C-alpha cells in the first residue's frame, strides 16, 4: 500500500546495436531530459516484468521489436528542474532487434542508430557514455563468443 509519499520510479533502458555496432538512441520529447538523446526506455508498469518493460518501451518509442538480453548496469538518476524532482532507478539491458520497423513514436522526437563518431555532436543525457561503453563491450564479447 502507498501512503502517498513520492518514491523513486523503477525504469528500464535498452542498449540495442545494429550489425555495424551503432547504438539505437532516441531524442526525448518530454521532461525530464527534453531534447536530450538517450537509449529507449521508461517506467516499469505494475505487474510487468523488467524484460516485458524493455520490449514495450522500445516498441513504443521506436517501432522496433526487441528481445531483452543480459543486464548491463543499474543506475540512479536524480534530476531537478525548478521545484520538480525526478528520481529514477534504471535497470539497463542489452536487447536485440527481432522485428518491427523504425518509427519515432510515443514520447520521443526522433529515433535512429548512431555511430560512435556522431555521439560528440549530440546532446546526451548525463551519465550515458560510461554505461554505453560497458554495453558496447558486452555486445562485442557476445558477438565473438
């Protein structure tokens, strides 16, 4: 039962790579992080597993169907904007495209695969690059295994 006190939100993120090693990013269309680029993801709904949330969020934001893979990292993000506070505990996974067609939807402005050399030109969410590096290393290791 909830006493009405605000609590941190459990969320998921998906690190999806194409055959060229580019990462799937979305441009956020809502606060927090409006206009910033990040991996697709969002809140876990009541009764939904983490893997189900990964698949749903990627489909809602990009039109792509994914299979959820291994855990990459758990991160905590606190964002303040004026009197507003967002507190997320984000469980990030590798995921693999299994179908669908790319189309930015839901709460994002754009969705696309981005090469490493393009990352510096994009406004990214805070803390994305270190987690991306870990996800890339895991993705590469799985490809060569």
